[in-house]
């Protein structure tokens, strides 16, 4: 996906929110706003929003002097998710189709996102996710692909902290069906995206191989990823892509990719809705849950 004018407005709001999260006073917040205004004309509209976000957040860090303003909310998100893990695991195991239930929890947990303009109630989303239908639901194709990937490598592209715990419950179900799972996270800190230390803090590195994608982008721009990651991506029998950032950077990439996310942005909603024949009354970027197959 390319960066449009609506993305620039979102960057402005994100900059102010991040400066406040960093504890910046009014004078520093004003400098952040001015600095981002100077930066926006320099961004490459041919790049995806997550790729341009790298420069935006680097400038915010430079002005505020706070390298990781999301450290506190990342830790809080992980604690929140870990407290719910046993309850959610029990619900998954008690469901008629544990893989589908785990997928729905993982998708619902994608609402834990501090990089969007809209705020959501994560606890409510998780506790009601089995009662709400997916707006786009290609689970039958997904289930068939899992059966075909049994014994083969499944590359799971994680997104944010907190939801990472529910990704782990989903991966447990994939393992039970014979898949070999490798979990991939960001290579460097940005926003509330999960990195290797976050995986270790949740104990998920004890169950399957974990790797970074080698970037500090809140997505998976293959051209910028490490050679090790690109090799893993190319050999995977199936790729599970979680979250908006991964969708924005991989939407035009052909391969055995399934996108699982909550849609929190009208730009992403229009892209997906247009391709799938859904109007704004069905898909508007208000937290709709989707599971779709990517390009062949």
C-alpha cells in the first residue's frame, strides 16, 4: 500500500500522542509537531505507511530524547494478556473447533494497538470475539491450507505486544495439527510492536523458534528485511500475517499468505473492502475482524 494524504494526517496525530506518552512538556510537544510538519513533505508516497513511520518515529525520538516512549504500555499490555491467558486457553480448548476459536482470539487481540487514531476496548473485544462474526471470513481456505502445511514450515508474523500472548495460543493449535511454527517479530523497537525481548518476557521462545525480521519498521517490508528472514519467508509453506502493519507492507506480495487483523483505519478498510466487494457500511475501519487469503 502507498502512503496517501490521510496517512499524513494520521502521522500528525500519532506524533502528538507519542510526545505526550513520552512525558514531553508543552514546549517539546510544539517542537515535535513542528518537526513532523517539516518531515512530512520529505516522505516517499510510494512507500507504505509503516515504512514512512520509521522516519516519523525517529524524528519524534530525536526531539523528545525518549527512545522508547511505548515501553510502559508494552509491558502493561503483556501483563493484561498474561492474566487472561489461562481463561482464554480454556475457552479455546472447550470450543467445537479450537483452531478457529484461537484464530478469532488472535484477531480480536490485534485491537491492542497504540499506533492508530481510534481507541478500542481490548477486554470487551476479547470477551465477545466468539460471539461476533468475522466481516470477511476465509477460514475454510485457511483450515485447508493448515492441513496442507502439516509437517511443513509455518512462518507466523507477529505484530503488537499483548496480542503476542494470544498469538502464542494460536500457535499452540497449529503445532497440534502438525505444523512447524517459526515466530517472527520486529528487529528493533518501534511503537508497541513486539521484539525478541517481548517474546522472551512472555515465555514464548520456549515453545518454537523465534526470529526477528531485521527491521525497525512496524510491518514487514521484504526489501528491508534481513537475508535470514527473506529466506525463511521464501521457504515457508504457509505464512500467517497478523495486523494492519503487516497487511500494509505485504498486501501486494504473492505467496501462501493469510492476513488476520482487526481493521482500524479507513484507508485500509477501503483497500480491503474494494478488493472484496464490501462497502463502507460493512467495512469502515471500526475494528472489524477479518481473515483473508492474500494474492496467489
